[in-house]
C-alpha cells in the first residue's frame, strides 16, 4: 500500500468506507459494548454513558445496514429484542481493542495538549477544532 498523498485514501478506498462506518463515537461505543455478547437496547443505553435512546437506535440501524450488528426479536410477551455482533462485526473487535489501548496510553497527552491549545486560543473550546492555522513546525522530523 502506498502512503503517497492521494493514493492511500482515494474516494473509493475501502479504508474510507471503514472509517465512515465506524467514525461515529456511538458506533465505536456500541460495537465495543457488544463484544461480550448480545444486549438489549436499555442495557446498551446504560453501558454507553450518555447516548440518547434515539441516537442509539439510529446507530444500531446504521450498523445493521452495514452488516456489523444483527437484531434478534424474540416471539414472547413482553417483546424482547437483543442486538449482537455479526461475524463481520466481530472482525472489528481487535481494531477497536487497539484503538482503546491507544486511547488509554495517549488520552492524557491529548487532553493536556487540547487544554493548552484552548488556553492559548488556538482551538474552539466547544468544538476542539483549530480557530486559526497552526504555526509551521520548525522540527518536522523530530519524531
């Protein structure tokens, strides 16, 4: 795979498709929550720590439409519905674990950098996005 600009992430690149599917924070949280097995909607709301029922429903539908999550409705009273990972969804377990490990190892550094940038007025505190073009790094190869 080439890392030249314009080659690795062309418009029809599979990596862009993958990022589009899982880039939502609630997609990642939902997929991670389902790695231990099927869960009901209410259990997913509790585990997510802040997703609304409406947003969770939208997230589950999007993940279902992409073949990552399956919905199983049981024919019983009262009705019971559980969501679980498909075989395709299970293929994301290791990448999600890797991203989670990265976040645990580097999250504090990201927060520290963000807070410093906010204090300097370089990013919008509500959006964590640059408010101006960052200065050019005088030492681009220091890593």
